[in-house]
C-alpha cells in the first residue's frame, strides 16, 4: 500500500527514524541534496512510502538474497515536467555495529545511476563513500552479480560495510522490480513499458 506524503512531513519522519542521536554519525547528504545530485534535471520529486506485505518481502529476499531490516521503504520519483527521469530509493543497512543510510538512483531502464551515502555512523570504514567505490555500481541492474570480490571490490578495513551496502543495493533493485514499479504501472503513474529492467 502506497501512501503519498508531503515533502516536509516525509522528510521529518524519515530523518527522525534515521538519526538516533549517534555521537559519531557523519551526515554527508540530506535527502534534498541527494535528489539534486542524482537527478539534476528534475523539477519535481514525488516522495512516497510503501509498506511491503510478508509475501512481497519473501519474494524480494529470495530474488536478492538479502534480508530486510524494515518492511517500509521510501522513495522519490524524479520528474522533468511529465517525463519520468527515474527513482531515488532510500535504504539503510547495518554496518559492523551501526546503521548506514544510503540512496540508490535508478534509471527508467532499471539501471543504477549512482549510489550515495547519506549518513555513516561507524568509527571505521567510511571509505565506502569514496567516488571510486560507489562508482562501481553505475550501470548495474538486477541481473548483475553485485557481490564482493566478484563485480564489486572490497575495501580493507570496511569489509562488512562494503558487503552489507552491496547486498542492500541488490535488495533495492529487487524491490523496485518486484514491488514499486509494478504498483506505479498499475496506478497509472508510469506507462506499462516504463522502467523495465
């Protein structure tokens, strides 16, 4: 079930959930900054929250091989006038001890445009924010392996963060393919052939 939230309400809910007063947290990007970086041509973002059913969670986890931490996902649809530019899906994974908040920009064709780290709370491993590491995801889709030591290289000292973000990105792609895109097509927000991977 999709729920449309106004931008300020959604941002408030999302940020309260993500920012839990961690003393070491490094916030690199706000949600509006991530939207602007990932979709600079967009002049409108439609932000939504979606709560996945048990059946949807099971299907996504099976296809991606990665578990959910929450059954609620949030995303922004990027528009330039009436043209669908893609989608920015927000997610979080557990690093070694703390949560990592990130966003995945997906093209209308279902390919990754970029991955942005929003907030990092671990004392070590922040190197995953480097352009070179995040850049490995560009152009990949749900058929890509998206595995450490296969198509994604590891960073020494940040192995767990690398692995969990990589698994999370695969889960985000599966969520888009199996849940979000079909619901947007069914609701008439996207044409039937839009964003098929």
